[in-house]
């Protein structure tokens, strides 16, 4: 064993304490470095957090864009189904947008009800005209002769 030496001055005590503190500080610093080895620094963590926030914002914007486009697509599909069903049931195109329902079966049922109501009160289709809308110059054969005779009588 080492021989005991008494400390006689304050400077000797300060030097011994300083050496002991330096040794302990170095030991603790080395242990902390070893325990945090492989982890990222606070600056790197801040950069990664900012990147994650930016990516989250982009994803949120894309999700809302997808939701908007999906809703528009559903509206267009519903309008298309309503127009098709209205045509199949003999309803005017203007009434297609008044059809209600979420599914095709619901829309078809509503169209049948509306067609029943309108069918009873619908105006009759106009009759075909009794004259040639293209004029007298296009008549041939017997029609031409009769038109010529009519023209002579009216003079």
C-alpha cells in the first residue's frame, strides 16, 4: 500500500480535489457518450421534426383533395344515373334532377312514381302536320298536279 501523506496547504488540497473532479467528470462524460451513441443530436431531431410536419401537411392537403374529388365524382355518377333512369321511364330531362334517392333502386322507384303522376296529367303529343312543310316545289306526281290546280284556282 501507498504511504499516507498529510495535506499541509490549501493549494495541495485544491490540486487533489481538481484531479479527482476531472477524473470523475471524464468518467461520467464517457458513460453518457456511450449511452447516447447511435442517437441523433437535437439539431438533427429539430430538422426531422420540421420535415415530418411538412410531410404531414402535404398528406392532409392530398387527403382533402382526394375527398373533394371523390365527392364530385359521386355527384356526377348520381346525376348520370338519374338522367339514364329518367330517360328509361319516359320523364323529361328537366325532371331528372328532381329524382331522389341514394341507390339506383331508390331513384328508379322515385322515377316510377313521378312517371305515374306525370303520365296521367301529361299533355298529348302534337299530331303530325297535314301539309308538306318542305313546300309545294318538292311535290311529285299526283300531289304536284293537285298543288298546281290549287294554285290556279286561287288566282
